C-alpha cells in the first residue's frame, strides 16, 4: 500500500485494490502465506516501485523468487516481442515452483473481472483473446476449474457479446418456463439415492455460457437445440459408493449413449477424478450428472492447490504429482526447442488444452492425449526417442496408418527403426505441442546437416571452376569478413542460400575468379558426369524432380538442393522460379548420348469411355509401343467416362509421345495427356 499509494486503476480506484483482490483469490484457495504475500507484491517490481533486492531483504528469498517469476511472466505475454531466453526463464521458474502460475492466474482473473473499465475496445479484445487462448487452458490444465470457467465466460462475453447474450437469454427463458425444474430434479435424485441406501450430497447448477457455446460448436446446433443446460453433482463417502450411485442412476433413468466417462479409473493428467454421465431425467430433459467422493471434489474444485503440502519447516512444496512434473518438464522442453516466441506459444497452446483420450501401451500403462491425437503423438508422449524412431504402429493389434485418430481405450504398439528420422509430413497431423516441437527440432537439425554438406560441395565446385585447389585452411582469413566464427557456420550459410559461394572465392582469389568468368562466357563445359546426365562432376548424386518428372530428350537444368546432390528439372518447371536469386546453384545439364534411360516413369491422365473393352484398349495401346504399365489409379467415375492416372515405364520423352499418339487414335479413349505434377 505504501509503494502503490499514488497509483490509480482505470476504474479510478486505488491501485492497491488490485493486489489485495489477487491475494484474496489466493487465500480462498488456501494457498500458503508466501504465495499470498506474492499476490500482494506481484506488481511492485514491474511497476518500478520496488526492487528485487528490497523484496528479498524485507520478505525473504522464497517470496522474492516468486515475485520475480510472476514479473517475468507478465513481460512475456503473447503480445510482446519477447526473446526465447525470457520465455525459457519463466518456464524454468514455473517448473521449479508452480505457485508462480497460480499467482498469475489470480492476477488475470481480477483483471478480467474489471475489464469493462478499459476504455479502448481493441485493448479489451486483445486481453480477452489472450485469456481464452492461454490463461484459461492453463487453469484447466492445473485443475482449477472455477478459475478456468470464469475466465472463459468473461472472455467470451467480451469477444462474442451477441452469442453470449443469446445463451444467457435462453437460460433465463428456461428458468422462467421451468421455474422449479432444478429443485424438483434435485429432490427426485435425492429420493432415489436415499431409497437405495446411498449417503450423498446432491447439488445442481446451470452450465456456464461458454461451456454451452462450445457444445453448440461441437454438435453444430442452435441454442434452442441444446437441452442439457443443467448439471447435477453427487458427492459420496467412498469410491465404491460412486459406482453404486452410477448403477442406481442408470437403472432409474435412460442413459444417453456415448455420454459416459470414467475419470476415476482413468484420471485426467491434472488429477481430476469423477464419473460423468448424461440421462433423460425426471422431466424428460437431458441432465448431466457428475459423481465423485469428497476428496475427488476437493481436487476438482482446487486442482493443483488441493495437493499443496508443505514440510513442517515451511520451506516449500513436499511433492507434486508425477504427471504434473512431467507436464512441466515437457512445457520447458517445448520452449527450449522453439526458434521463435510465436512458435513456442503455438505449441504450448496445443499442449495445455484438456486431455480427452486415454490409450494404453502393450504393458498396460495409460497415456493421456488430446482428442484426435495420433500414434505419432502417442510415441512422443512415451519418449522423444520413441517418437523420433517411429516407423509404424499397431492399434489394437492391427497395423494402422500413423495419422489415425486414436480413441479412448485403444492399445497402441509403436514399431521402431534406428535408421528412421522424423518426417516433415508428421507435423501436419500431430495434435500435441510436445510432438510438434520435437519434430521441428529434428527437422532443423537434419536441414543443418544437409546445408553443411551442400555448402561444402558448393565451395569445392566454385574452387574447381575457378581453376584453384580447395584447401580448407584458406577459408580462415575470410570468416570474419562474412561474419562467421567457424568453417561449419560458413558452409551451413552457403548451403542454406544465405551466402553465395562465388563471393567467398572472389574474396580469396579475385584474379582466378575473373579467369573463371571469362571461361564461362566462352561456354566452357562443366567437368564431370553422372549416370545419364552430362554437366556434373563425378560423385554428385542426381535426383529427378517429382514436380516436373523430366524425361530423356527434354531440356533440363540442375539445382543443388538441400539434400546431397543435384535435383534435375525441366527448363519450364514452375519450381525454378524459387531459385532465381541463387545463380550459383544452377547447372546447365543435358542427357547422355542416346537419350535413352529405360525404366523412367511418365504419368498420363486418360479420359476413358465407360463401356466394356475400354480398359483393354488402353492396355493394348500402351503395349503396342513396347511400354509397361507401372501403376493405374481411377480418379473419378461417371456414367459416361472414367478418369484414370496411368504410370508407364518409358525410355525418353519421344517414347512417351508415341504412347500418347497411340492412345488418342483409339475410339475408346476420349483424351490422353501427360501429367508432370504428382
């Protein structure tokens, strides 16, 4: 109060009312005195009215570290152009002491409660979006559902006021139309349980507007179609009584298929345990019922705070659950793997959303994952090495694709190979931040290795073309000129296209480079050759580009790619535009004498009449030219025509053209053309 005395909030209140309310929220969750003190002091360093040294001197090391952790988090909210280092510091602090996050959640909750006092609409929208995207899921992930739900509703009211108001009006309408529905349902539920000899506490409440909105989006229905707007909770003395209660409820009222969830035998990673079911209740309306013990209810209400136990000396948390610690370590790993702040935030948002799917390893261990997670997510959840070496999977003992969405109860076996590397395709379908960040990290390392090898090959080529011998030590004097510390960095930059190899040669041998330029103008051929290709030095691998599928006889160029070697394109390939700024990567190539390279694949798109004998005419036409069908795929079928893609083995472009002429001469074939993009 002394340090904030002159400050005012936008509402006109004394600023001290804010830290006082934050401390009050923390006290209601029965947190320890150090956390509550942090709630009171959390803005003093950020606002410059106190220093870390003062906090440490007056309140001790524990409070000082907590205040410092909260201050760091305030500086790295998604809107800020924060560095990865700052983000990593906060995650490291949070992984050591989760109370930093609890204080920040209380701080955000009070700010959202007073959001209406902020004058600028765009600022209110930004704060509400941050809350919905980051802070509410974080509160859910640590199990503090009351804070999570209030944050969601306050943000929802700001971001989508029309939808929020419509749902609130619907709730008011139902309460007026069925004024005693909740009370009568409560009485009926209590009566049924008492008659069965079950001791319990039964309560009822409306569902939150944002929760109703989410359900509307999932089921794609309007407000009028949402019927289970009320939820009832049964608290029993023991776990055994929970299952007895479930049995009684299902015998009394009709169960809604697909609505049952057993979070007692399969707890959520945040420690939440309860039975969930939906039944058609006493008034022929769907009602959701949650059944749990008193201890489970405590965890459901207070989340991580319910587990906070302290040593008799009061020196810190005695222990956190293994799942919570694993999640915190994983969160830190995500930020350490990210190259950009926005990438870390994106992957974290994936990681903190509620886990809804529970799968099993062959040994029976439970792995919790987000909805629609895949076997690749499962593999990375087991261990990063398992994910990186994954080559296939079995779901319930059946071989399945790696992008298959997993369902609760699936048993997943991951097939591995030491030679496997993560695929870039995986990033398009994984659902967890941990998997995505690890895949990106592996791909970056792989690209760096490729850039290193490619950069060295480019330098060697440039030296050869300049008529000079390449000696690695000759690069040392020019490293500082180009701003690199090691040859490895220089090669990597050249391979990545950040630096031209020709510039490096010019810096070392300016006269030799002029000689090279003169020879090039005279059309001096490039030394070296590859199988079927002229214009490359020996030893350089050749890959035919799939974007244009070049065939012998076509005009071609070579592009040094991120992989080892040259990728060969047709001269008119659209992909070449991407390399217009990298002239040192281009090679003028030609096919070897004879222009024949048996076994090359040419793809044809054929429109075939839909009548008996047409497919035979297609095969016969191809056979007459001496070609062989390698693959055939039906793309579309109508009453009159088939559209097929046909891969044929050809020797050169002339051979492919002969096939096209033969097919177009057939009455059964309406149209035939070459396809280059695959």
